[in-house]
C-alpha cells in the first residue's frame, strides 16, 4: 500500500490498537498524514493523551523508511488489512489486526483451517488425543492453527509438520522474539515445511502477558473451527474458544477423565454448547467433510505373545510400564524389552514418564 513505512510506524505505537488505528487511518486516509498530524488534530479524534505522548516520543526516535528497511532485511513479510490476500475469515472479526508480520508461505485454504489449542501442562492422555486428532485432521486436508505455546500448541504444530501438513503459528510476541525460547527450532521447522509464523506485533516486541488474549483472537479469527483437546478451567485456550463462539465459528471439545483437572475446560465448553467429539469423523461430519483422505492402510502388527498382550492392554488407554508389569506378571526387563521393539516398529509410543500408548 501507499506509504507502508508510515503505517508500520503508526502500528508500532503502544496504545494505538487496531480499532484506534483504523479510526485514525479512516480520518487521514494516508498513513503519512496521520504520522505527521498535529496534537490538536489527534485530540480531535479523541485519542488519549498517553497515546499521543507515545506518538510524539516515537516520532523522535523512529524513521519510518529505515524501520521498513530493517524489517525487509530480516526476510519478514508484511500483510495489511488493505491487501487483497488478507484472510477473509480474519477480516470478519470485530477488531482485525491492521498489520501482520510473517515468515513462510502465506497460502492456505481458508475453508479448511482449524485451531487446535489447550493446556500448557499437557498429560499423557492430552498428548495422545492431541496427536491423534491433529494427525487425522491433517490427513483430511486441514491446515492447523495454534499459538506456539508449550503443551498442546507445540504438539499440534509438531504433529502437523511430522505428517507433512501446513501449520500456522500465531505468536504473542514479535517474530524476532520467539516465545517460549525452546520453540525457536520448531518455528524454523514450521517455516521450512511450508508453514507460517505470524504476529501482529512489531518484530522486536516482547511477550508481555497482555499480548496473549490479543493473539488468541487471531487464532480464533483465522480458523473455521476451534478444537480444545485438554484444558484446565482457567486455561487461556478457553478464551480462544469463547472468541470463536462470538465470531460464529464451530467449537469442539474432547472429553477427558473426570479425575483430571485438565478435563474441566472441555467439560465447561460442552456445557456452554461446544460439540463433544470422540473421534475426528465427528468434526469432519459437522464441517461437511466426507472422509479422512489418508492413503495409509491399517496393517495388523506381527507380534510375539507378550507383545500382543501389551498391544491389547493399550487398546483403549495409556498405561505406565509398572502397570503393564503388574497386569502381565512380568519383570520390568521383559516388558521394557518388548516395548522397545514395538516402539522401533512404530506400534507403540513412549509418551514420557514411562507411559505408553498405541500408535
């Protein structure tokens, strides 16, 4: 767009959020004119004094053209609400971001995007259901949207990349400031595998607590539906789900064990009208998708007697190695050896902490 550098400069000012910025742009029509506006002109638009003071300070320290050059030098791409390829779903929400910074390939089917979100402290059960639903949604042709946080978000992104799907990671910080830092490698993997990392915050903006509700509205706004796999009663993922309901999007929740606090979030959502889902086909039917487009055939595993006993015990739930030893009256060495062979064959998976599930 015309005078993009000045739009980015305005967008970088604290307190000039999407609604206020849109108001300013509608009045001045040209971002450069808004950047150069007098205090009197800004006050006439009911811009708070603190925001005007921020603008004055920023004008002294930031040169718009140089700011834009630095962004481009870092291979960060820019999408504005005035661009033709701005996501139509996101544009429908009350306060769509005016500017989006991103890295990666910004091409995906908006009619097949689903957010997978949940707790940061995911259990072995949560890992199992998150990976299962994500994998099968990818096989059905969906792009997976999430927030690059620990726990469910990380699992959703990793599972999508592993299964050669497209994932969109929405940050609660600038692109130069990946949070949590341990997901920096994952962010690179997403970009390298045809995915996207995306933020409405300027590149060097830190991950402040207030950023994440704003991030959540983009996750909900960019998605046709939201799936919550596991969450506590006060999880931030419930904010995403409630925003999705507000935006008229479908919300799905996976029920969990009543003994777990991480089942409270999905249970709350189901009480509020979210659709309870036991398997991926429940989601696909609700969204009008016929089948999972998977070319993978189910092959009956070739197992020894003890391995088959373990396989059968893992049919409906995860189990700890100690429980397998007790149920099968076998030594830890025998069970561990069998599990190792089955894991190498891709039949079972170690979920961490000695807990195993079928693949």
